[in-house]
């Protein structure tokens, strides 16, 4: 079998990679990285899957995985598949930059040197990629050969950034800085106090209905992006929610959808459900969004 035919990924996992890249860039303008598995199937091809991000430190041009988290991921999937031919794929994003191997990337690839071969993938937000097979040893003969080859994407799904992904991103991805300043707890306590004070002033908000609407919008978006419902059904559902907001005179309204299907799919990759609402004024908007942050997205 030719090497360009050996590796494939289902579109669901491919779009999960794209969603992580979009989330990291949208939140912090950073790169992001993680691991995947490459498991041989009955035909001898390798299926890429099990996309995960791990604990890491990122900047706009670098990303560094936590070594202990890498070891835990490898152990977890080694136990799951029990396949000595399985490989791991180090993947990372270049957001708006081109898909290429930087000097830092080359060093990371070298760090995955083993007794056979290793795999690496770099993507960007334009869905460009480079997929590398690094051969370190062939039939007991030490050699080093890096081959950038094709990765077949088996189509059939749509990308979506979920609330679970947002929560994991905030939990695992740390902005890397050169100077770390500690405030001995004062800054944290003061911030907590401000949040609590502001929340106490939110008694005028219609939180039960807003949280209900938020979940309904989130569900519609996820169903549409995963192709569970058609675009016309998505628009009709949003229109119905907006009509209720107007009829019940809520101080917020679900936004009307007028754009094309392709434009909607593109926009929904990079925004959250809280951005699908209009508010009576900016003060209300800030209060509702603060409540969303405090309750972790109302999941």
C-alpha cells in the first residue's frame, strides 16, 4: 500500500480539530495542541481519532503540552485498544498562519523518535494541513526520513464548538507568559467579591427564562452544525424562540437568522450561544453574560 493511502480521519474528528483551533484563536489568539490515536484497521490503514487537548501552555506562535498529561493520554488509549501497532499523533494549530513545520515543530517531532515511526499534524483555520510520517527505523535499520503525505478526510459531519469544549479549554489551556506576578490572593479575593456584588444586583433579570432560551439556542446550533437538522429547521426554530421573546416581552430576544446556510455555518464555528441574543441595553447584556460566566455556561 502506498503511504499516501494509509491514513484517514472521519470528518467529525477533523472538524473537532478545527473547532479547537477556532476556539483557541477566538479566545486568546493562540495556537493549541493535543494528541490523537492512529489505530490500524482490518485493511492495514490507520484511522486517526480520539481527539483530545491536554494541559498546556500556549502563545500566538508556540504550544507546549504537559509531559505528565501526555503520559496519561498514552496509557489511557494503550489500555483501551491493546494494539501494539497503534501510534499517537501530535497535532497543533497555526490558526491564521500557513500550515508548515516551524523550527520548534521540528524539535517536537524529533522528541517523538521511537523504534519505528511517529506521526504529526499541523492545521490552520482555512482547513489547510501538513501530515508527517517520520520513519526512524525500518526492519532494524536505523534511518531518519520525514515524509509529508496526504490524510484522507472522510466527509459527513459539520464543525461545532460546544460548551464542553469551552470549559475544557479554560481548564487546560494556559497563556504562557515570561513574567508571572502573584498578588498573594488579594487580586482573586477582590475579583470574587466584585462578582458576588454584581450578581446580587441581578435581581431584575429574568434568569430562568434566559437560561431556558440559552439552552434551546445551544441545542439548535449543535443540531444544525452536526447535520441532525436542516438549515430551514434551524431557522424556523430560532424564529419560534424569537417570537416567544417578543410576545412575552422579555428584556432579551433571540436573533433572527437572515444569512445563507454557508455563512451561518462559518459564523457559528466561532461564536457561542450568548452571542445569538439581542438585549434591551448594554447593562442588561453585561449582567446576563456575567451570570453565564459565573454559572459556567448554564450547562
